[in-house]
C-alpha cells in the first residue's frame, strides 16, 4: 500500500524518539470511548432535540469510530454506530415545500428559517451523510463486516435511505438557500455533499448517473454555478504560491475576495482525506501540500491556536482539535509529532477519543503500510490490497466497482 508513505513517511517512526505507537494511542482513546458513544447517541436522537445541527455533528464522531475500528476491529464499535443511526433514521419525518414526498429532519430548535423548518437543511444532512457513507464504505469493503448478515442488512437500509432521502431529495430540489444545493460555489460545502455523491456512485454501482456527474463537476469540470472553476484548479493555483501564503479561496474562481478561513477549510480537508483514500484524483504530494498549509498556520499548541485565514491573515483564533486538521497529520511529520506529543493536554473526553483514534489510525498506516480494516484498502496506485500479506477468504465479496472501472473513471478526467 502507498509506496511513498512506506518508503518516506515510515522513516519517521524510527526517527521520532518519544513518539507514540498506534497501540499506545488507541489505548488513550479507548479510555474516553464511552464519552464519544454517549455524545453520538444523543446527537442522533432527533426526536428529543429537533435540531438538525446536532446531526451535522455526527460525521466527525463516526469518522473517529471508523478509524478506531480500523485499528482495533472491535465489533462493539459497529454495533454502537448502528444503534445511533437506527435512532436517527427512525426519527426522520415527512418534509414539505420543495422536498414534499421525502423524509428528513426539519430544523426546529437549531439554526432555522421558514424554509429550513419545512424542508430541512442540506448542509446539515450532507455533512451527517459523510459519516454515514464512510461507515457504509467500511462495511462494504471489509470481509468480516460484509459477511455478517446483520451488518449487511443495515447496510442495505442505510444505503437506500441515503440514496433517496438525502442525495435524491436534494438533487431534485435545487432551490434551497444560496442556489445550487449539490454544486454550491462554497468550497467546503460542496466537498461535503460530493463525498456523499462519490461514495453513492461507487456503492450503488452507478445506479444514479447524477451522483457521478456531481462529483465530476466538483473535482474536474467546473461547478454549474461557477463554470470557470473547480476544486482541482482552485487547489493547484492556491498551493502553487510559496508558503506561508499558499492558501486557496473560499469560493471559485480565484478572483473571490475571501481566502478560506481555517475553521471552514478543515471541513474540506477531511473530505480531501476521504477522496485520497478512495483514489479520487488526489496524490500524496497533493495531501502533503495541504497539510503543510495548515501546519504553517499553526500558532500555538496548548491550546491549539491558528491563524484565522490560511494565508496567515486575520489574527489568531482557538482552533481546537478539528477532524480534518488531525487527519492531515498522516502527511506532515511536524504536525503529527506535535499532536501525538500533546494528545492528552490538548483534548479531553470525546475530543480525546477523536484525536487519539485518528492519530492511531494514521500511525498504524505508517507502521505497517495500511490499517487493520477494511480488508480492501486503497493504495496509491489505484489497486486494492486484499490484506497485508494474507490470502483473502474464498467467499470474498464482489467489490462495488471493478479495478478497471475505477481506473477508467480516474483516467477519464486527467
């Protein structure tokens, strides 16, 4: 898996005295597992809080669960995710306005307006959906999980719900706030919706061509609302500027007056990590440049303080241990060492679980070239690894897409 990381980044394991192992990091996170689980379940209980913003917050929680499972293979993690998602989906109610005929979670007690109270909030649902789709991807690409009938049954339920009541609903309703819903010109919002779209395209084997069209427009062909730009161009232009000023813009084209601020760019960074793991047109070199941009804007550690904007302007702010920032530690030794050395002093409770689990997952990749789960883990060359030196089970599941399909898709836009 990932030859560049094995050859180059793996050296940091042996050159970083005092750094923690994946086992040490996962033990730190495990001490706060129950805190994260309880917070996740509370956020999933829409019938109690009627606040779709709490659903928005579940994606980062599930990312940390998925990575925790990627190190431990503890099935209790899977069962706890299912408990929360079962509650969330059972709480979905009929929505109206432009979304009549669909289910959702109207924003009653959270950020709201007349439209959100009728139709729901696309940003909240797609951000929630990023976590759910990451969970479905884990189930579908792991031998043990996919061959467990109870998990496969839940997979089918959740995938159908996401296809219809999140992606399908907002694809047919392009009148929600700020114009296009899926193809928004706001970069971090578009990255959140298109993580869902890309995973749906693969996991449903292209059942809805619109999913691929959306992801293609986002990464390559230009957003319908801003046809003269896309994520690839935006990143390439911004990151070509020498550090510490190599920042990209919040919207495209790059004549936009707004440099992306740290607080919102970290959300996009998490999606870039996911796209990279799926082999979607992002290389290690791309990710290293993004990681260096964040690392160069890190001002203090206890607490984590950053520049407000990624070009170093706007003063400083308390940045916290946000998921996208922590994920990028895989690609930057200095950032990784800083977070590992301070894992217990810069976080506590649920945040400590989140921080330690992601760091453990990244550290395990550096130690052995891949996480322990899923069984099919995508290395840099576009092939799938069927296990680190092990023979795949005879009853291995069929991948949701073939290697040839994945390569053809990648080359089609290069």
